[in-house]
C-alpha cells in the first residue's frame, strides 16, 4: 500500500508541473496583456500548479523517508 501511495504522489507532482506550464505551452492563453485570460487566469493556474507540485513533492519525500 505504501508503494502505491508513493507512486500516486510522484505522479501528482508531475501532473502539477504539467498544470503549471499548460497556459504557457500547449494550452496557450491569449497574448493581449489586458485580457482576463492573460492577466489573471494564466498566473493563477501557474501558482496552483506549483503549489500542487510542491505539496506532492514533500509528500513523496516523506513517504520515501518512511521506507
């Protein structure tokens, strides 16, 4: 069961990175600086993606150290 938790936590960290870079790479937002999608949505998605990555990485490290 611990191995599954470790794998899922690692996978969540990778997905958090993908979510964070999505608005700037493969799901581009509009280029107009005053538009809501560029000014608010893209930075918000980036922050939440990084937050997911950091929390999942910490969880992965804690699970790895418990082994």
